[in-house]
C-alpha cells in the first residue's frame, strides 16, 4: 500500500513500489513450485495411477494438500496485489484450482494433468506480468534517482522529490492540526467557510489555503493508491508528474513559508510564501552567503528544531527544521507566532533593543555575554567604548545631531567588529562589543587601537559637517569560556579599563590588567574614606586673600577646602576634588563649603568679599539656586559680598539650564566669576553668551609673563574685561615682578603666594595686617602713599 508514512517512505517511494511487487511475486513463485511438485507426481509418474485412470487415495490426498497450499499462495498474492486485471486473472485461476480440489473421487489422471497444465500456465503468466511491471518500476526508480542526483549536483531542486517529501511531511504533521482547525472553523462559521466575523480575516485566508492544501494532499494520496492499482510504468510516471505539478501549486497556495536546504548548505527549493518573507533569496545559493538574513542563515545551518527567529523588519516567526534523508538536508517550515506569543516577543525585542541605534541594549548585551562565557566555544574579548566629550557635541550641535552621531557611531562599530561579533549600546554614549576568537591575528589590542584610529581618521558627517570623533576604549582581552568569569565581573573590569583609558588623553585605550584593578581599588578606598569624611566633618576651610593692588588692601578671600584625614593626613584638593566630582560627593561637600564659608564671612568686616568654587556637578543635581538663597538667609550674609567661581567645563553640560541658574544667582546680587580663564577653549564664546561679572586669569599665564604669548593673552583678557565691563583678577602671583607687570597692564586685583597662601580662618586677621604691612614696607615693591585706608578686621 503506497501510503506515505514517513519521509523515508516518501524518499524511497519507487523502491517501495518495487517491494510491493516482490510479495505477490514470491507467493506466486511458491505456488509455482508446489505446482511443479504436483505435476511431477501426476504427469511424470504414471504408475501412481489406477488402471481406470482414477486417482489412488494417497494421490488424491497429496493433490488435495498440494492444491490447498497453492490456493493459500495465490490468495496471498491476490491480497498483496492491487485490484486490477491480474487479480481478476488470479481469481479465475483460484476458481479452477478449487474446482480441481473439490472434485469428487472420479477425478481422472488425465483431467488432473490437463487442469494442472492450465493452472501452471496461468500462474506463470501472472508471474511474468508482475516481473515485467517490477522491471518497469525499477527502471523508473533508477531514472528518478538519477534525476534527483542531477538536480542536487546542479544545485537546483527536483520537483518530484520535493513534492514527495513535502507530501510526506505535510500529510503527517500539518494535515491533522489543519483538519482540526478546519472543523473548528466550520463550527464557528456555522458550517460555511466564509463565516464572516467568526475569525480574523487573515486566519480565514490561511485556513482556506490550508484546507485547500490538505484536500490536495488527500486527493494526491488517493491518486497514489489508484496509481498503484494501475501497474503500468508509463502511467505511473505520468501520474507522478501530474502529482508533482499539483503539489507545486498547492505549496505555493500554502500561506506557510517553506524551504529546502541540502547537506551542502544550499537552498534547493522554496515556496512563494518563503520568497515573499525573504525576498532576493534564490535556489542554488549558499545559505552561508545570506548576509542580509544572518538569523535565518544561522538557524538553517544549525538545523534548529524549534526556534523563534527575529526578522529584519523587527517581527519574528517560528522556524522548525526537519531532517530530509534524501540528501541529508533539511526542510524548514515557518510559522507565524500566535498573537500572544508574538506580542510577548515584540515586548522582549523592545526591551532588548536600543530604540535609537537598533542595536542590542545593555540587558541584551549582558545576556549575550553571559551565554558566551558559559556555553561559548571560543575565547572572547569584551570592549566598552565611550565617545569622548559627547556631552559637548550634544550641547553644541543639539540633541538631534547627537542622536544621529550615536547612530552612526553604532553602525560603524558594528561594521568594524564584523558579523561574528555583538555590538550593543550600553548607555548614553557608551557602546559594548563582544569579539570572538581573541589572540588571533586581529588581537584585541590591535582591534581596539584600530577602532580608535578609524574614528580619528575618518570624520563622521553630523548636521552637515564633518566631526572627528575621539573614542576611549577599555577592553578585557582573551576570556576563555567556562573559566569562571561571570558577566558581571567582565563588565566591571571593562568599566575599570575604560575609566583608566579616559584619563589617558593622548592614548585613550586601556587593556585591563591587575595593576589597573589595584589603582581602581585605591580610588575606591579613597571614595569610601571621603564618604566617611563627610559624615565625620573632616573638612576644613582655608582662605586665600584677593588683593586690590591699587588700593593696597585685601578685597576678599577665596575659600579653599582642606581634608584632614585621620589616616592619610592632609590631602590636597587637587587629589580628592576630582574623585568627589566623579562620584557626585562634591554636591554634599559643596553645601558644607557654602554654609561654612558664608557663616564665617558674615562676621568679617564690611567690604571683604567671599569667593566660593562651584563644581559643575552642583549645577546638575539638587537645586543650587534654592540652596544658595537658603544659606544666605540662614547666615545673613549680604549676597553682594558673595562671589561664585565657575569653570568652563560647566558649559559642557546643558547650556540652557546653566544659563538660567547663573541668571537667577545674579539676580540675587551674587557676582559670577569665571575661574581658570584661558585654559579651556572657545572661552570668548562663553564670555559673550553667559552673564559673568569677573574673569580670573589662570595662573599658568601669570607664571611666565616673559613668554610673549602669555603676555599677549593677559593683555587680551584685560582688554576684553575693559570692553565688556568685567572686572579681572590674576591668580598665582608669586613675585613682585609678576605683580608689577600685571599692574602696568591695568590689572588691579591679584591672588597668589606673594600675598599669602590659603590659610586657616584663625589666620585671617594676621593676613590683613601682613598684606597692609607688605605694601607699607615695600615688600610688594616701592612704597607709594595709600589712596584709601586699609580695612581692618574687627576681631
Ligand atoms: P583653584 O580654584 O584654581 O584654586 C587656586 C589654587 O591655586 C589653590 O590650590 C591655591 O592654593 C593655589 N594657589 C594660589 N596661589 C598660588 C600661587 O601663587 N602659586 C601656586 N602655585 N598656586 C597657588 P588648592 O587650594 O590646592 O585648590 C586646588 C583646586 O581645588 C582649586 O583650584 C579648586 O579647583 C579646587 N577646590 C578647592 N576648594 C574647593 C571647593 O571648596 N569647591 C570646589 N568645587 N573646588 C575646590
Ligand atoms: Ca578658584
Ligand atoms: Ca583657578
């Protein structure tokens, strides 16, 4: 019976048909052998006959058993033969045998002889018919196999094979669920296929197509059995061809994408639905070359049994591969995800994808890393990449340009990393990269430096202009999977390497090593100590005077914080302030400085100003305007006596917000001073855009005024101050010579070791006296009469 029970049956259909012929042939040959025995007995040994010609009783019994055996064999042959001329013929034969068998005692020798000869002839005839058909079927089988081989060699597909395979596969695995679905549909739709509103339209179309398909399959099966009944090989071939065409039509009508891939990884055939889903794919092409469908290629090559596949358009479907024994390849069937599952996938996709760049996000990266570390085969290197001064770009060019830049950076990183790697956007301007096969020609160090160089050499066009992007890269190289490293540790080490890289302004690249971890540990220890220092009040304010050289007196003091650590001794603010800025601890410290300095300054003589340094972080978090207002009210310090020093780095953050804050502070009567002027860039731009009252010339220019460019800068700043009606102060004045030059250039306010280093609050009265005396006794140059009496500190 030609029912396709499995793929194997289908694949060997021709052989199976051959086998179907073998059984009746065997049985008839058995019958033929029994007949020969009988013939020997009754035809070749006449002595066994009575003289009247009637059979002797032994002979009669032998004939009866012999014929009974033959009847059994012929019946068996008929049973295993399909209905047809031959079975009819054998039926007649059976009738003759039975007639002979049931003949009464008067059966004569001659009668038996004649009847046996007839029977032998008929059996032999039947055997010949079967033999002939078998040979025809074997030839057909060979032809088919050759056709398959040719098709496989040519990389194309044999429609016949596909038809049979799919018939087998589909009739087995699809027809039942579809039949069920169809009957459910019929019930819902009140027996009519077009039960409008009963099911969503798409589903209706699918079901209709499916039912049509199943009907075709069933019809083909019927045809197969009919085909078997007609044992003519030519007819068989024609039928198979027709069946193949029908299958092609049926497959294309099926709303389920299907494809076949051979053992060499080539697409041998696909239905129209598949080609609609993956346009541009052609039969005969290597799956591995489908760079535009990497997920599909991977699933097909892996022969995945059941997996959800992310499509390029963001949707997903289920792919199931079934083995295809014909060429050791696979048949892949694609299913739409059911509504709920699809929504779930979409949700997962959204939560694992960065919406800006379309790259995997931090969670997805973390998962991929975890997987690579636990189940991966190859060592990997993990990179964390930061766009240097991205904030600056974002502020200068705007958010849209910033977004565009991030997209382009992500895309370029992905291209540079290649298809075997994973590129993700971890946060803001931070990207992550998992590179397999570490330690090869393209080692992690070379690759890391390579990407830094690539970005340095090839500018990115943003908002219509080329921008050279600097990257900082931290890498944890050559991690062997299963070596006990977990994703959390790797990510932490990467961040440590990146932090170190960011500090190396000329070569912002760092490979993680244990020493780096030690340095990091030192910083962490200090951070911990600083936190404790805040709660234990280990900070103290020192004050350094501003000197009005024209009036020869102290005009005010800058508050400079000191840390008296019980374990570390006195730590320089140059060391701990950057750490506090990084960690945000500066916000609490800043509040302490503000409150304590204002509280002290409120007790100073009138006319002495207080200058306080503000960190950009204080503008980001908390409400600096409210804090200042509250502290001024609380300490009763006149806002006109307060100066706040800010640096240019402040403008790297949200410029509009900074502008609002500075304006609000100024409205309160506070003086805004730009510290370290000239050390950043585009200072002039900031000066004109933001409301400053004062500029502080950085000590680096004051230090060497014999250098012409420093002198030029000092002159320019003083000129600028005059034209913009801003006061100017020079810091870092250490010598009388420097003071003289500054004075001659028109700088009236100065600060520096020449007058006094920062000193504790208890020394302030002394400083006032020392500075007055310094002017009087000519220590700051030749003594000149005072314009105004120096202010005295009321103790
Ligand atoms: P800065 O605001 O530029 O402060 C001036 C620094 O120059 C002070 O260092 C001061 O001692 C030093 N200095 C003053 N005159 C001279 C001189 O004639 N020659 C030389 N070579 N140096 C001189 P200090 O006190 O170590 O402070 C370092 C930095 O720490 C400050 O630079 C400031 O940026 C930061 N800082 C200090 N206190 C605070 C604070 O309360 N808040 C914030 N946000 N930052 C602070
Ligand atoms: Ca300062
Ligand atoms: Ca300064």
